[in-house]
C-alpha cells in the first residue's frame, strides 16, 4: 500500500472522529501558540530596540560617564556616580589628541521642555540637545531645509535652533518656520533649519526634539544633569574613518581619553565606551534568555500535549481493533498499520501546529502594534514550530502505532 493511500485512509479516519481530533490537537495549539506569539513579540521588540539603538551613525561609538546598562546594585551605582563628570574641556582636549577619527563630537541633553510661538505651544515633552556640528554626522541627523549648525555658532554661542517635524506641525502649520523666533524654556531662538523626519520607535515620535549649539546650551542652562538639575556630564561621540579602522579607533580613543583624564597606568577607566554593537549584544543576551525560558515552558506544554495524543491514540487503537483486524485479513502489512497511525498522529500535530502558528502570529503582531511594531512573521520560529509538531507526532504516536501494528488479526476480528 503506497503512502498516498495511507494518507487518504488517515484523513478519512480523522474526519469520522472530528470531536476526538479536535480535543487531541488543543494541547498542540496551546504549546505552539505560546511559542509563536511570544517569539513574534520578542522578534518585533528586538528589531525595534536594535533600530532605536542605531541612532549612532555607522562606525560610531560614544564615551560617557556612566555605563549604558547598570545593575540594581546600590554599591555599583554609587561607584559609577562618584566618577568625575566629563567636561566640555575634556572633549576639546580629546579632539586635539585624537587625530585618526573622522569626527569627534560633544552633546548635552535637556528633557521635558516646551516650545512656544506666538499663541501656540507644544506639550512639555520635548528634548533639547546642545551639540558641536560634528554630532549631526555621528547621530545621523540631517537638515531638511534651512541651514545647519556650524563652528561659528559654537564659537559665538549664537541663539539659533533646529527643530523636528512634530514641532513644525504644532507651531507652524501654515508658515515656513525658518527665520522665525520661538521660545524654549524661557529663551528666544531663531529657527535656522528643520530636521528631516525620523518617524516613530516603540510608538514614540522621534521628531519632537530640538538642537542648539552646545555653547548656547551652556550659556542658557549651564552644565547640569538633564534629570537631576545638578552639575552634569558631557557625552562624546566618535566616528572612525572606516569599518576597518573602527576597533583601532576605539583603542586609540580609550588611550587618548585616559591621557585627558590623567589616569595612571594601573588605574581603571573612569568612563565608559559603548557602541551600537555592544548595546545590541547586551539586548540580545537578554532576549536570548527570554527565548530559552519561553521555549522551556512551551516544551512542557508540548510534552503534556504529546502524552494526551498518545493516550487518545491508544483509545483509538482499542476502539478500532476490529477495523485493524479486517485490514490485516485482506492483506495490510504491519508496516502499513504502523505508518497509518503515525500519519494520523503527525496530521493531528500539524493541524494543531498550523492553528497555533496562525493564532500566535496574529496575537503577537496585535500585541506589538501597541508599541509601534511592524507586522512580522518569525520564519525561524515558525519552522521550529512545524518541526516540533512532526517530532511530537512521531515520538508520541510511535507506541500506539506499534501496538496497532502488532495486534493479532484473529484476536482483532473477534474483538467486540
């Protein structure tokens, strides 16, 4: 008997016992659904996080006072907070020493500010950034129209500002903003240019920020921490000349900044280096842990589902004993019976897997839509789900199939 005939017989048998088949696949649906739904969310979040961390330009890294990721250990946090602030003078000295870098830039942030123009105003949720001109390249910020910040603006601390598209929409719905004066945190700035639209990330707009020369920032706000209001630290971004010189540039920047900070040879760095790659690697470490945990939980669910399938298949074998006897009496071989019951187990698992995959992808994308995620099908995990279904079907269908295949045809025909 060929495989196609066995497949037809298996499908017919499942159609005759629809309720039993439905109850059998429920466990598989739950197990596969949990894997696909959570992995869809994790995949979308990971893509969003990686995209968000890619705010630094290509071949760019940042030097800052505090690590990008910190544990909740109070002693460790206190240790980092006791580090000396990175000053604008530190940046200037590094810029003089580090000649091999393509760009060396400084930036300073202030959060929760409001912008006003005539009788219009924004929500107090804007970010204001003070920069040197090179920061436009290291952060991949581009001017849509108007002019950019230049070195003269930094030298003379001019009161100009670049604004994002959201601010334009709010304050200048029908007016070209360039050349107009707005007030930000009580200070007047002439709009010199409008930044290119950057879109959303995690459901949050990235076009609600403004940029001024860093010296203008110091003039109006001092060197303060954007959250605490006390004396703060400057962030430095460095771009290498190419991908090939990236690692070498990091090493040279560390050495040069140790000289700037006057650290002795045996003294540990009192600053941190981070890049897109290092941050993404740490994010991947976290999500990998989540994936392992989810996979372990789903494996338990699939184990329970597999045991359920085996029990129901055993009941099916008992109920169909006479059918098996008749088939054997007309020439069906042991391997035909074995293959038929294995096919039935695999079909049940694949039906459950298909439903679980469809529900999981839908639920995962629905959940991710609330954080601004784009529709994603986690192909790798869908493939893993399909293979798991086959494995569960074969593993837990083998014993019932073996039992059916080894029934004595004479005893089977006598069964009532």
